């Protein structure tokens, strides 16, 4: 069994669980610096432990599978990624928000450009991995084809193809937490945050307690995928409209079409609004976060389903949230306060069409300094019959409930300009 070692240096004692025993001074991370070299690279790899300057390691929850691959002999522990031709398909930023340490605390704004920004350090042997990747692809959902057949969407050959496929730019982001910023965002002390992260992971990361000099943490959790419809430059153009759907993972509905909730219908509706906005000269964004079951997990979600369905009198809006709290101890653990970071990474300052009825999402975005012009709820005809309990519960809780989406002319009037300009 690996033992903790106390490593002494003049005026510096560090408790570490890393084998090897030596403690060095890695390159410091100055969060919020606009120059990536001055900010410093995120080094979570293990090839040279003296270079490590973060707690944890890369790839989020997939880091455990990497450990299995190494243990089984399928992966060499000293493998170094060949990043040839992996650069982003389209550039993002830099934006002024990148150098504001309060705007972005849960991801590395330079995470997609490490090959370029840190080329000199690569040459010195630093193993610096991207935490963001940007590519292009096509997606195809039957709901979009149905929208074409019913005349809500039009095939234009550029954004929406004749076979129903949608042209998108995809961006994958792994979590990178700046602990002082996370603590400040949640209005707690950094020491309390570190202690809870250490204790509630069963002591998985001792450096949370023993290395207060390390301010960045790579948590083993799921990341975010952004789907951009339209021109990337439209995102920050004040004269072009932007539509946004922020969607938290729901595997049962998003993938398998469960009709107990509105998740897949809302996902499809959000994409539809994004396509309409992009075709009108703006851009649409779908931000998809791996936070299954309100970040409570699928096991907890299914337990709650059973409890609701077996309740005396059947499933009801009045018990929708309370049964979740009875099982999990809390109604929601998504912490939407961190969600706007990806929007600030994209340079967003205004959202014209926000496709959501969630007050938590709306408040988090607005409180972060981003303006929302119009909120769009899911139309009644897209709500599955078994999901009406969810809608009633959200209405009772005070969620946004407008069900008629404004057309292009109405939205243009709100904005005071013609969409066709």
C-alpha cells in the first residue's frame, strides 16, 4: 500500500501521496492573465511529475478508464499525444472575458490552443494536453426532418441539407476548476471547498488539503459539448441574433425517447430555434452538459421515478420535487452558477432567444452579466402526455411558462431591427 511521505525543504514541508518523493516548484498558474504564457499552462499529465501544476489529471471521468488501460497493459503509461493536425477547425477568441478571473472559473479558456500557445514549452518536454477540441460534423434527428415536412424549417443546402442533416461546429470542453474562483462563485471559503472535495471523494485527491499552492483542479466529472449552428462570428456580432439552448443530459429521453419528461422534445425544439436563427443570418448554440438527473445520477433518478409512480394517488406535481429530495437529500446539484462560463468563453454578451423555462439557468446567465432578450418555452404540442406532471410541477414552482414562441417578425420588433438586414 502506498504511504504518505513528508518531504522537507527549507521553510517548506509538503505532504504528498505521489511516488518518487521529490517536490519541485512547477510553473505557476496566474489565473486571469491575458497572455497564455504569463497565465501558465495546465499540466495534469504524469510523464514528468516536476512539471505538474494542478490537482488531478486530464480527461475528466475518463481518467479512470485510462488507469485501467495502463493497468491492463493496453496503454503505455509514458505515451505522449501526437497533436499533429488536431488544431481547432475554427478559432474561438481570445475575448475580454478570458482575462477576467471572475468570469471563467470552471474551464481553461486557452484549452483549445495549447499546441500554438505553448509550443516553446512543448519543445522543452512539457506534456501539455488540450482540454478543448473543436471540429465540424453533421447531425441528424428525425424531429428536424419532421419540422421540414411541416414547414417550420426550410432546407437551404448550407445549414440544413436535403437529407435532413444539420451542419454544425462541435466543441468539447473538459472541466478545469480554478478553486479560488469556484469558492467565490458559490460564496464559500476555499478551505471549506477543498476539504469537502477531499472528504466526499473518499480522499481521492490528498493535494486538495496538502497543496494549497496548487490552485487548479481537474475533477473526474463529465464535460460539455457545444453545438454551433451558423457562422461563429455571429456569436459576438451585436447586429446579428443569437439563439441558445442550455441542455443538461437526460440519457433516457435524449437518446432513448422516454416520454416521462420533456428533455428530448426540448432538445429538438432548441435545435429548431437555433436553425431558424442561423438561417436568418444569426447563429444558434446548443450547450450540452453531462449532468445526468440534475447531476444526481441515473440511479437516483430511477429511484425517484419508482417513488413517484408508487405514491398513493399516483404521480403528482405536488410531489415532483419533494420525492427527489427525499431520496437524494437535495432537489438539484447542477450548480448552474458555473454554467455561464462556457458562454463567456465564447465571448457572448447578449442572447436574443433563450430556449428554456428554467429560472435557475436564466438567473445564472443574467447574474453573470449576459443580457437575455427573449425567453422561449416549449410549445404545448411538443409535450408528451406523461410529462405534463413535470410541466405542472415547474409551473407551480414559478418556472417560466410562456408557451408561444415569437416568430421572426415579433423578435425583430423586440430588437428594433429587421432580421433580413
